[in-house]
C-alpha cells in the first residue's frame, strides 16, 4: 500500500466555505480516478497550536496508482481552483506500508 499524506496551513482569513471546497474537491476525485483505494481527511482538532490546519491521507496500491492521481487533470484542477487559493503552507509525505 502506498500512502500520500498532505498537511495544509490555511491562508489568513480563509473562509469556511473555501476550506470545505478543498475537502469536497478532494473527495470528489474518487469519481474520476480509479487508482484511489481510500481517502481520509479533516481539520486539525486544535489540541496542539503548532499543528497544520488540515490533513489528508490517500491510499493507492502502488507508485503507478499514485502517479496517475498526481498527474490526473481532475486532481490538477482541484489543486488550482480550491487548494492553492486557500493554502499558505503545505507539507507532504509519500510512504509505503504493508
């Protein structure tokens, strides 16, 4: 299993609608990209002040499945239209697990 984790820190003043659009846009990718095996995401609970504001974990069978997702036009559109306008900072990791 290949895991793709992204953490986002929102721009100052990002609206709740903009944050929800990021989540909805990502979740909607399941309809377009069949290499996605599972998706989990949500806002940080605010338990630590130094955490990022939002995280997503998307799972794939293999590297090829991830690359299909990464380069897919629907994903690129979500990044351009929803994520980039609301994002101040991003951290990402791709790792494998049994």
